């Protein structure tokens, strides 16, 4: 009996790369080496920035929280406030926090030496100042709530009465940056071009300003949170309705020439008392205004 063996040659088409099975070799798992967390002392020692020369001598600082989360002052201020409390602890400065929102990281008693779950209002903050007797206060970690509170308490003379120093951004800077009219004048003084605008406090004033500026216009509210009360108007009727609503939320509005369709490139600048400066350009985060 003769057995014949035939070899059959088949031509197979090569599978596309995305259908091919890839083989992976096993490697020995190596646990990552534990690294210490970064510390402010090591950063200063590296010489990246100059250490503070004009530090304010304070023993206890009151930190103003932002309260309930809302558009414009949400988790970012919880984070920044937490970092402020950590920095105070590293500097050996006692910290007191007032924030009624218990669902935040900064209200953890591991961060602040004392925490008061009270509304962020002049009456309650004054109560905490009388009780804790801080010699400094930080307003800029509480969002728009903290800024408005600081301006109001300063006008009431509370900080001067109790000898509390406003640390960081000064009250005058807050007033200039929050007041639309003062801010526009400050930019003109240093020859920075801005859109034509008029600050008003009444609906009739807004209508008169629009005749000068020219439609379409944009209404911007002062001392407002996350653009609250702002909007566009193409004619007098739209402006009358918009400005009447805006003035129920803010005592002042800015009637400004609309730049809708322009592209805005945002720059953020941080500078300290020793003139160390960091500039960040959000070129990839451009906004259409």
C-alpha cells in the first residue's frame, strides 16, 4: 500500500494591524520608591525665588472661606484656602477658619487650629474676631464672598477698631478691581486700551450711556459672582430689561461697547512683595467674547 502525502499550500491574507493579536512579555513588578511630598522649605532653598524680605509679623490669622459652593467660587477656593491653611501651619502661625460649608476639605480640623461653621457676614466675622483676637486676616481665599466682605468691613472700620491687618491683596486694590468705573480709570492711567464704557447705577443712566457708547453693548455687573447680571443688548428695549435685572443684583453696572466675535487671550500674573513674578498665558484656553 502506497501512502501519498500531499502538502497543501494556502495563501493567507495578512490581517489588518488592528486585528492582530499582540503578545506581551511579563516583567517583574517593581514597587515604586516612596518619595517625600514636596515642601515649601525645599523650594525656597533651591533658589528658584527669593525668600520674603518684608514679612508681616503675625501670630494668629483669620482665613475667610467662601461658604456654599456656587458658580465662580466652587472647589477652586476650597483648594486654595486649604493651601493657605497649610502654609500658615508650616510658618508656625495659628490659623482660624470661618466657613459654614462642612462639605469642604478646608474645614477639616487637621488644617486649621480653630474652625467656625458660621455665615460669612460682617456680624459673625466680627464675633469671631472679638473671640479669637487674630492680628491678621486673609480675604482672597473666599471668592467673591470674601472680597465683598472685606470691602464692607473695612468701610465699617472693623479692621482698624480691632487692629487686624489685611494680609495679601490690599483693600484699595480690591476696591479698584471690583468697581468697574475705578478699574477702567486705572487701566487708562497706565495707557492700556479698553473698550469704551460708562459706569452707571440706574436704568436711565444705562440708556443714556448706550447712546454715547453705541449699540450693541454688553452690561457688566460690579461686585458680582461668575458674570451674574451681565449680558448683551442690541437695542434700548433689551438694555432696559437687562439693566433693571442687573441692578437688583449689583449697585453698579458697566455699559460697555460689545466685543462679541473678538478672540480673547488671557494672561494671569502673580507677583509677591519681593517682586517675584510668574506670568501664565492661557493661549490654549482662549475664549470668545
